[in-house]
C-alpha cells in the first residue's frame, strides 16, 4: 500500500495531545520535560477535567510550562508550588490541582513546602521531575545529584564528606500519612512512557476523589547539564540513576 | 494472515533532531536528515525506510516535542 493511502485520518493511531499548544517548547533537544508535558496534557484531556484543572509551575526549566499545556496555571516562587497548590485547592475544592517541579525546586529550596503539604494530605498531585541537577541555571549540583556525579559545582564528582548523600525525598514522602500514592517512573522507553501515563492518571484520579497527596516522581535526564547526547543521557540514567532511584510504586493505598 | 503496515508524519519545523525516535524505532524506519535542516537549524527526522514501518507508535511516545503522528492499516 502507498504511504499516501496509509496517511489518512481514519488510520490515525497516535496524534499530538490536543491540550499541547502549537508553540515550540524551549527545552533542549531530547529533554525529558517535553515527554512529561505530553503525558500531563493527555491525562487532563482524557479525564475531561480541563475546565477545572490548575497547574502550578516551578522555578527551573519548566517555569514556562504554562505556555505549553492549555489549562489554568499559577506560577509559584521557587519551591513554593505545594503551598500555592494548597490554596488553589482549598479555596475552590472542585479544582484539580497539580504541581510540576524539578528536584532543585522540590527537594532543595522547597523541601519544607513539599513535606508539609504532603503531611497535611492536601488533595493535590505533585509531579517531581528528578534529573539530579539544576538544569536551568547551568548544571549545578542538586540534593539529588549522585555520588561521584560531575556537575558545574562538583567538577570532580559529588563527595559524601563534602556534600552529603543524595536526598531521596520521594522515600520520605512515602512515610507520611498524608500521601496516598507515591510512585517513581521514567520516560526513556516507549513502555516506560506508557507506565508513567498510567501513574499520572491514577494520581489525578486520587486528587479528584480527594484521597490525599499523590507524588509521581519521574527519573529524568538533563542531557545539556550532564553534557551528553540525549541518547547517551538515557543510557546513563538507566545505568546509574535507577540504582539510587529504583522505579516502581513506593506506596499505593487503595482505600 | 493480516499484515500491518504503518506510516508516520514528522512535524519538521517542530523537530529538534534529538534522535530519540530513531533509536526507539524497532524497525529502523527513521533517520535524521543528513544535510537538510529546518528553519531553526535542526536535522529533522524522516522516514528513510518507509516500507519497514509497523505503526507501533514507539517513536511518537518518546518524542519530547510531539512531532510525530502515526497511522496504521491492516492489509488482508
Ligand atoms: C529564590 C531563588 N533562588 C535561586 C534561584 C535560581 N534558580 C533558578 S532555577 C534553580 C534550580 C532549578 O533546578 P530544578 O528545580 O532541578 O529544575 P530543572 O531546571 O533541573 O528542571 C535555581 C537554583 C531562583 N530563581 N530563585
Ligand atoms: S537544561 Fe536540562 S532540564 Fe533544562 S531544558 Fe535543557 S536538558 Fe532539559
Ligand atoms: S511507528 Fe513504530 S515502526 Fe513506525 S517509525 Fe515509529 S517506531 Fe518505527
Ligand atoms: S524524537 Fe521528535 S524531536 Fe527528536 S528527532 Fe524525533 S521527531 Fe525530532
Ligand atoms: Mg533538576
């Protein structure tokens, strides 16, 4: 069959998400943020909640997320997204509220807001993009940076004696009674993309059902900060990041 | 036996030439343009081996910039 006969509307099996804006995203080629944006856009559409969804964007590379996914947004000060999300949900409880935060935002400057919102069991979704680095500001060490990992502020590799241990904030959040669902996923293969989408959907459904706080960590790449090609960054992530940040559900309360 | 044939379209102006679709494709259907670039200077992806496509969506799923749409037909 000719290509022209295959490329017809009735044969379409995968389309770009409706809620994703046409404007080009500013992310570096191959950045995980783009894949995660697509999934968030798809889940909001599929759940039919676009009119009542409010995203809270971070400071970090995803600061302009509000330009890309066509729902309502509030831009928070660095690390304060969970506090803003608390207000957006408490003042108007029909809202479905999610934060979208990097590891610097969520587990460095915003640690207090993150832990207290989860401990209060706010009915929100926290999407945690863990690329083990401060991407936006030029690849500095983050709390999540691996031991031995080179960054612009740990040029000889992170050292425990000098810089402490990588912070697994998701593991801490799992221990809090306010969280109902805590999971760690990735988007480096087609199968993992599908799993992350299912995890996001579950998290949004928990927020709709007011079950408490859902945390979806996506172990991600920052190929620019890591100074690798996108392909190599995915390989490096699978080899090194998953050892410290293993994929899978950490908590899944069904009640 | 029914055979599956697929095809993809790449939004060439949106593509950033990251190569992730090329490595995700199980049938080596895709390549980056070796010489030609889009308006932003990226070597965009295209079907260099269109007969091989099985419409599995792997390329589209991993594309960070939502450039790829996938079509699939069953041929009896
Ligand atoms: C109050 C304040 N402190 C510091 C900064 C500088 N700053 C901007 S983004 C960022 C970290 C971003 O890292 P992360 O949250 O991991 O996001 P990524 O870019 O990696 O996605 C920092 C420290 C700032 N903008 N505001
Ligand atoms: S600096 Fe890193 S996190 Fe930021 S857009 Fe580039 S690859 Fe993505
Ligand atoms: S749909 Fe599947 S076979 Fe076709 S180009 Fe994409 S990854 Fe390759
Ligand atoms: S994954 Fe997307 S952006 Fe990257 S080369 Fe393929 S079509 Fe272009
Ligand atoms: Mg980061």
